[in-house]
C-alpha cells in the first residue's frame, strides 16, 4: 500500500516550470546528509495558485524525528564548546550565501506559498537579516559579575546554551520564521531539529542546502519534513524526547497550546509565537492619507496571512468616512490578484482551501449579522480555488467573529469609535496580544496608547514593525518569549550561577 501510494505520487508529475530551480530539494537534511523517510513514503508539495506539484519530499515519522533529535544531541556536545567567534563566523558565511542566492530562494517561496515575488524577495531580505544580526549577537551574549555580600567570595552569572531545540514553523513566512529562530539558537550554542509546515517545506530545505554549502557543521541544523498526517506524532517526539530542552514554535494558538502541554511533562522551555488580533487605530489628528498607505501594508502583506497583520480597524468618527472611502479606492486600484510570478500582482492566493473556507465563513457570518461589504467578499474561482478577493467590511460589531477571531485573510473590518477610553476597551477586549498600530500626531496620546494597549508590540504611525533589531513577541495568548534583538538569543540560554568562594585561602 505504502509503496503503491509512493509510486502514484512519484508518477504524478513534477511540473516542468520547477525543474530549473536549483535550490529545490526532495530529501530531508539530517546529520549533514540528504535523506529519505525510513518508510520511503513521500508527499507532494503544491503551488497554491494552481495546484501544480513543485516537488515531493519525505513524509517522516516519529522514528525519523527521534533519529534527528539524537543527531542534534550528539552535535550539541561539540557545538556548545565552540567559541562565540567561531559561531559568529559560521552564521556570517551562511548569511553571505543566502544573500547571494536571494533570487533563487525567493522563487522557492513564491512557488510553495503563492505570495508575489516582490514579497518573497522581502521575506528573504528580512529572513537573512536575522542570520546577519545573530552572527553579530553571538559575540555579545554576556554574563554578569555581581557585587558580592561576602568579602571573600565572587558571584558569577554565565549564560550557557540550553541544548537541543525543536523548531516547528508555519507556512506564512516559510523562510524567515526559520532563520529568526535558528540564527538565535545557533548563536547561543544550541543545535536543532526543524519541522517546517507541510505546505511549505521547500524554503527550509533550500536554507539547509545553503547551510551545507556554507560549512555549517553537520548535525547542528537538521530539517525533517512531514505531512499533516504525521505532524502530531512527530511533534510529540520533538516535544517529549529527553534530549530536547526547548520547543520553539510559530503557528496557531491551538497548536501552540498542545505543544505547551507536551513540553510541560519534561519541564521544558518554550518559545511560542502564536496568533494575533491586531487593532489598527486611527485618531483624528493623524495624516489620513499616510495612515491609509500604512493600513494597506499592515493588512495586505502576504494577503492578510500574517500574525501581526491588522485585524480590526478602529477609526475615529470624525475621520471614519474619509478613511473608508480612501480604503475602498485603494483596494479597488491597488489590490491585484494573481499568480505570484506575474508582473504587477500584489495579492496571491490563500495558502489552501481550509484557509479559504475559514475566511469565507467569517465574512458570511459578519454579513448575516449586519456588516456590509463595500468591496470584495467572494472567492475568485476563475483565478483558482484559493483566490479570495481583497475585501472591505463596514458596520462591524465586537460581537461578530470577524472581530473576535484572527481572520488571516485579506479582509479589512472597520469599526467606528468616539473616545480614547472606548477604543482602548475595544482594542484590549481580546485574548490575543501581539501587534497593535496607532495613528495620531498627539504626543501625549501616543504615549498613553503605548502604555495602555495590552499588546507585546505597539507601532505608532507605522504599518510595519518587524526587524531583526527589536524584540518581537506577544503577551496573553499570543505567546511566550521574544525573537530578534539580543533577547532572542538569550531565550536559548540559561543563567548559571557560580559562587567562587575561599578566595582568601
Ligand atoms: P496552520 O493551521 O495555519 O497550518 P498550525 O499552527 O496548525 O497553523 O501549523 C503550524 C505548524 O505546526 C506546522 O508546521 C504544522 O505542521 C505544525 N503542527 C500542526 N499540528 C501539530 C501537532 N499536533 N504537533 C506538532 N506540530 C503540529
């Protein structure tokens, strides 16, 4: 049965347009070798724009995961004792090669995620910036010497690497979500097993190919691919194996909760970057045209499939009509749906049918409760089953699911407000707490909003806030831990206290 399925998929077709892409791999990467699943089973990775098969990759299982963890554990015994300078050099070489191969990497992302090529290039540049940043940060993960209460004793706090980290990543930023974690943990002296999303494993494998070429020592960066069918059993090993000391996950809050539970058994550290429900708040003092331009970025980047994407637009009643009119015009004129490789396309498909159904349902539910569609609101079947129109909804109420849930699609939901207190209450009325956006020219108001918004990140007068330098992360059910900045590397260390006594003897 297994062999039969393998052959059928094998004969199925790898579409000719992908054959020239030299960073496409069809094996997993463990202990510096390109390997198949022990079962020999593979699964197809498809382009969400047209369902064409890009490649087939190993469908690895729990035993393969265990093998990869053992490999990472063995490599840790060497890597942990390397100097910060050595680790910095390795990361720098990897960064340089990724920069040289940016265009090829971007093509891989567009093929498997459907996002426009310009956005894929942006993701590669963003993803690479973490390798560069952590190449530098590796040399600044410092300990402390604390003034001691005893005259003949010294107190040392040193930072030591945690050990093996299991890295589980999503499909929306298939490259950057890996470099952001792996750059940090390698800088700290840890090793890892990466399990990319079943929808987008190819960027991870391309990164592994470049890691190999860059001379990243074997066993430090392992990538295992699994279908959704095996995700839970593989995830269990990656969370529960005794050698694993940290689970670093980016994805839905639901899956994050499962992994957090599994990690609890072994009292393991977690770094969780989960869903958001970002408010985008526009006060009357704001430059409305500028706020609209930023809103387009905050909403339509990756077609709304971003955890920091603006989810609820709160617009002050004095500027509401102007904002809504401007948004309608911009969506009609600037959102061009199509294949990510086509010139001029700004919005690709949603990642899969499941996502299309979720977005459609949220919009239909809102309409049934009185929301009004000003633009979009439908699947564009003539382009393909996964294309959903860029959509503008007004008359949205806090009782609607489109308000309380993360939409993860190209839907702008507008809510009118009157006072600062009122908007703060509505914006904070969510269990999520990742990103938030505020547009105002009133300095006092900017500070008040920054302090009172219950979100891990607040952008004042900007629609994009991610970079390698700041600390990225959420509060409440949006997660635990920070990525990027020096804190991102420190997440993968623990503080060791050494008491140096008897110094007078
Ligand atoms: P989405 O539903 O948007 O794909 P998920 O949070 O479900 O987001 O997926 C993010 C990552 O989590 C993917 O790599 C997926 O394979 C993985 N995943 C999903 N379910 C589990 C699970 N039970 N255990 C471990 N990993 C899982």
